[in-house]
């Protein structure tokens, strides 16, 4: 399986780096007015030599183009490191960016997991009452696209990418202008471009990576909230998490692009992982219900399906498993094009957020090996062993 194979590679070929960063006093992250308490890694029960080795080791992985790494333990920021590297805006290179703690970074498809949190908040508020209502009942303006098959698509199918719509996102590289996401995103009506697609599998019976499903969720959220989606996100999620600096890409119609394009600082990205670990609570405030967090991180892909690098798929979130010294450790992960990674590891109270620029390596859907490299290395060669005390 791809993930376990990559763990073995990291364990064999990435070793702690000698020098100043190897010192157990490699430095505690700076305290900033963003809500994170900070402390040395050792005070949170992490092997400091392993944690201090993350940055120097990632710096050697030039092919993975790492941009940043943030490690959280028990709700405390214990390590961060940033790197200069080539980056993109949209699909266009913007050259070398000197990333730092205040640099906004495109989290790419991790944006989808933000949409899942917003669906939960809408459900908690009673704006969404039934995940089994036909999606077209929310979208009467598309009544002319109704078919008996499309009438069976429900919000839970959009959340689990089991809508059954014909959406061949993984067949053409995202870098290719012929990719369906690139084509449909620039149309005047991206939602209609999704709903025009035929149904190839009965909803709920087959999993297919489908950013268009998330576009429809964004439109439904806009309707039930009664305000633009970015305003809803700001009020309901970003401001409660003390995320002040952010940006988003947009469709040609002006709506936020919901399957990618949200830009956050890595320290703020990590808050989304902490929210999962703390059952929807951030610093004493219940932002989304614990019940929704449990539902979101439960398996919802068809029975018997295994992704090779993950044991299942929840609501717009991967359910992964790392193998360290034959010990299986489960995590809930959000993955984005180019190597954006957010891991929440309940067993160890651990959050690892990685940003990177390996943009040339992937098609849509499950990540390519090079995109995995920075995240796998940080999590499996260092952070998890540090928590295990080895």
C-alpha cells in the first residue's frame, strides 16, 4: 500500500540531521496573537531531537518543494519551520516565495474539508435538516436538468463523493487545460456544468473523486445560510478560530471556489485539525457539534473499498493509517494538490500541517508519491516516532 511503502522509505533514508537544529533547544515557536499557546516539544511529551530534525530533513527534499511545517501537541504549538520555494497562484507559477509564519498559502483541496465543517454548522443551526433530501429540492432553478437518477442524489452523497455523476477528474492531469475542473470552473455557470453531467452509478454505490460535488454543496450552503458563502465561513468558522488573515479564489460568477483555493497561514490551517481532535471545540467555544465531527470522520465510502494510502473516506476527509514499527496509528487527514497535508491523530493529540509546492506531480484524486513525500516524512519519520518515544 502506498502510505506504508512511503513510511518505509522515510525510515530508511531520512535520518536526523546534525547541527544546530538537532539541539533539543532548536527553538520554541514565537508567540503570536493568533490563539496558539507555545512551548518546547519536550514539555508536551515529544522527543525533541526528532522534532528538531523535521525542518533540516524536509529542506533536503528539494523535489518535494516543502514550504512549511507546523506541529501541534495537546493543543500547543511546539514546532514550525518555513522554506523558500516555487509556488503558484491558480495554475500559474509565481516564482520563488520566501514563506514564513505570516504567508498565506493555498491549501488547495483541503478547502473541501472546510466546506464539510460549514455543512455541519448549517446542520447544527437547523438550516439543513435532512442530509437525505434530494439536492435538486434546494436548487429549483435547475429543474430542467432533473432526471429520475439525479433525483436520488442527496447531500450525504456530495459529502462522501458518491453522487454517481460522470466526472472524470482523475483521468487528465490538473495541469492540463482539458481537465474537467479547469474547463467547468471558468464557465459562467459552474453548478449547471456539474448538474448537466449524466449519472453513471446509482448514488451511494460508487466512490469517485469529484470536486463538482463540493461546488454543489457550496451553492446549497449559500442558499440555506441566506448570504454569500465566504461571509458565512467568516462568521461561523474563521472568526471563531481567530483566523483574521485569509483569502479565497473565485469562480467566474464571483462565488468562492469551494473545491480548492482557500488561502491560510499554516498556523491557522492547523486549527482545523485541532478542531477535529477537540470534538468541534476551540478554546472553550463549541464551533461545530461533536456529533458532526464524529460523522465527518466516520467511513462513508462503499463497503470493501480501500484506497491504498487510506483506509476509507469520510465527509470530504481521508481516513488514513500509518504503520510505525508494526503499530497501526489512525489519522483523519485533509489532502491538497501539490503536497498540502493536514493530519489529526487522536491517539496522540497530534496535529501536523504541511504546505508544499509539488504541483507537477498529480492528477486529481488520491495523491501521487511526490506529493506525499513532505507530509509522509514529517508525520511518519518524525512526528509519530517522537510521540511514541523513539
